[in-house]
């Protein structure tokens, strides 16, 4: 079910992963500016909570829904061109936000940003897996995750810092869009020719690939969609269940710290950065371990550890222990992310891989978009601590189900 890796020329592959780390970082910088600047935007346009939510949803819903169509285009037109188009698109959409003069002008800008943002994750993960062999795939995708987590960690401070320095949130939207433009040019000039060669070699019509598959999988029929679902479906469901918890924690952790531990809002607002800081180490660690020990083992261990670690966070008093376990929780939650992508790449043929990854990211994005307001509603009814403890128990339940049915993974 796998294909041989498509080797890049040495001059292009030398900084291949670092370039995609920068691309991942710049993508989330451009798309992550709204939330930290929302108080300033709200003041400018005198927005209520509903209008503020419309801005966030206009991006997040289009971002999730665009994953599969963009993945399909990527499988047909090539991965790198779609990635570059998306980086340019989020750049210009963010610049357009900086020029808006009314709330309703901002909404289509964020819809466009979401559509162009849907071009990145599935094509990038597919392209990286295409270049790297199975023995190096997990490590490579793990380091790619560093760019995203580093952006989540740094973007709020950069956005507020630029806006404060120039006394304008508009300037922050414009300035922080520039990295996507620069990285898109970097990828185009450095990888375009090599990417064209890789796409040709990996094309389903390529005789070379056909011969290599016959040698690698003699006598086996082409994998069907049903076989693909059986191969990755259960792991994807487990992973999406963890995304639900992660979205709730990342969205409401500052409020939890204010209500449960009576922290000031300013200090509480930086605590999600500790989760992402743990994730910076978790991605490469999980990917490297999966290359050495196997994908399924690392995914199951990640799920098994995440529940108890988060329960410690909900039960511990505020202090060093709580912060340490918060970072460890972020580490183990991130461990599984490149491993799931690697597992999909291992079993899905290259000509369908981006589409399958797009479906995976669609479920992840839309499930979290739907459940985050539900978690907020439950917090309004029962309070932050009971709901956060329930999220920890949900992770423990997911781990139990995973271990009981591990033979079917």
C-alpha cells in the first residue's frame, strides 16, 4: 500500500524540511492574527459578541470546508502549486482586512482567508510524505509541526506587539501577512523544478511507479476506498476525539484559570502558550518514536497519557506542578499528530493521499468548530472545573477504547 519515496536533488532537499517549517509558521501567523486583535477590532467597529463570533466563524467554517476540495485539486494539479497559491491567498486576504472600513467588509475577507487557508495542511503533509521514506517520514512530519506550534505560541505576542507599536490593528494584519508572501516566493524558486519531477514520477500513469509497486506489492490489487477506510478510519476517529478536547482546552483555558485559580486576565491569557510550547517538542518526539517503534503504538501511548496528565492539571493547585503538567499535556497531545499523518501516508496511495488527508483535516476542523460552543454552553451551566474534569475523563475513555480495540487498528 505504500510507494517508494520520490528523492529530491541534494541542492533542493538540503533545507527541505526547514522551508516547510517556515511555511507552516507563516501560514498560521497570517491566519492567527484575528483572535488576539479581536478586542481592538471590536472597539473600532463597536461590535457585539455575536458579530465578533461571526468574524471567527466566517474564517473557521470556510477553513474547514475548504480542506477536501483543495485536497482534491492538489491531487490533480500538484501539491506545491496549491500550497503556494494558498500562502499568497491568506497573505492578500489579511492585507485586505487591514483596508476594511466596515464590519461587513471584513466578513468576506475572512471567508476568503479560510478558503485559501484550506490549501495548506493536507497538501503539505502529503508532499512531505511523498519525498521522505517511511523510515524518516514520522520525524519529518514531526518537525513540520514545529512551525505550527511555534506560530500558535508567538503570534498573539507578535500581533499585539505590532498593533501597540504602530497604534493600529490594521498595521498588524498587514505586516504579519508578509511572511506568507516571502515564504511562497522561497518555495517557488527553490522547489518548483524538483516538485515537478516528483509529481511526474509519482503520477499514477507513470510506468516507473507502476513497476515499483509491482515489485513492492506483487499480486496485490489496487487499494479500494473501503480498504482505505478500514486502514485509517478507527485511528482517525480516535484522533478527532482528542481534537475535540484540545479545542475546548485551548479556547477556555484562560477563563478556567481566572475562575478556578483567580489569576488576572492578562496572566491567564498567556497560559495556552505553555501548551503550545510543549507541542513544539512533542511533534518531533512523536514522529521519531513512530519511525522507530511503529505508528500505532505511539498513537495509543499518546492517547493513554493525555487523559491522566490533563486530570492532574484540573486537580492541582496553581503553581510549578500545574504548569509542568500543562506543558506535558501539550507534549503528548502533539505527539500523535504527525504520527496519524504518517500512518495515513504509509497506507494510502500517493494519488489519493492528499484527498484522504483533506477528509481527516475536515473532520478535525469542523468537529472542533461545532463542539467548542457546546463546551462553552456546558461551562455556563455547570462551571469550568466540572467540565474540564469531564474532558479529562473523555480522554481516558478514548484511551480505553483504543487499547481494547487495538487489534483492529
